[in-house]
C-alpha cells in the first residue's frame, strides 16, 4: 500500500464532495445563475456565493474531523 493510498483512505468522501461543490459554486456562481435563472440570475449571485462558502466550510470541518463519525 503506497503513501497516497493511505492518505486517500483517511479522507472523508462527504467532506471532499461538499468542499468541491462549495468551491465550484463560489467560483462559477455567475455562470450557473445565468444558465439556470436567465433574467433573474443577477440578483441571486451573492446568495449562491454565500451558499458555496457555507458548503466549503462544512466540507472542511468534516475533512478536519471536527465532526467525528462522518
């Protein structure tokens, strides 16, 4: 078993997914809002960025094992 196998075995899949989803939401909020909401997309961009930030922080907390058992 190699080094990277041991590292990846210790990481939490839900934490990685939440962190990745949060980063994508923050970085691509404008494109996603324009694609999904068309005309009303500009008003929702800040809220989508806040949601992405919350998801990224939650994913980081899970990855750092501050919430045991996840």
